C-alpha cells in the first residue's frame, strides 16, 4: 500500500526558519567574542590598576573591586558587539579607518572621564598609549571573532 501525501493549496504557510537566531554561527561568534572582550578588558584593567598606571576613584562596590566593573561588564561588551557588527558589514579597506577612529575616540572619552573624576591616570601616562592600546585590543577581538565565524567545522 502506497501512501501519498500532498500539500493542500490552502495551506500556503510561510516556511519556518531553519536556524534560530542564537544558534546562527555569526551570533554565537558575536556572543563569544563579546564575552572574550569583557574578560580581556577586566584582566587588563586589573593589571593596569595593580601597576598603578590608572585608577577608578568612582566605581561600583569600591571595597570589593579595584576596577570599574560597570565599564568592563556592561559598557565594553556593548561597544564590542557594536564594533563587531559594523566591522562585519563594512568593506575591508574601511576597517583600518574605523580602528583609528576608535583609538581617537578612546583618547577623547578617557580625557572626559578624567575631567568627570571617574578615571585617573598616573603622571607618566600618555594618551597615545590608549590610542594604540584600544586599536590593538579591538584587532585582537576582531581576529578572534573572524576565526570563530570562518572556522572550517562551522561551514
């Protein structure tokens, strides 16, 4: 006995997405890279605060944390996710320009944070360190994200 099933013409439902949003490779890579950036930023802040390159006089839970966890756990991941989404969408020859812009903005925002009293650099700190540091930081995050997106087992 042969059973033949035909789709009714009245059932013209839209097809379901085969992958859910959070299971898509780019989104998993975005989440992993953002988490990596948060951890890396936290550890770098801990190292630089311990070496007395800078300090955070105004921060959440100052008796527990020597760093600004609001920045490393909230602000930095949001900036990183935005950065990765933009980097993924722009042309490769524009990416170095974006990285330089981020370095410039990091210097500007650090100086504004110093004027607001939430960030203090040591007297021997140069803001060019931040310029190059943030560029290097985001290059590392971009490479990590690119490796995850382009890994052979995900193709």
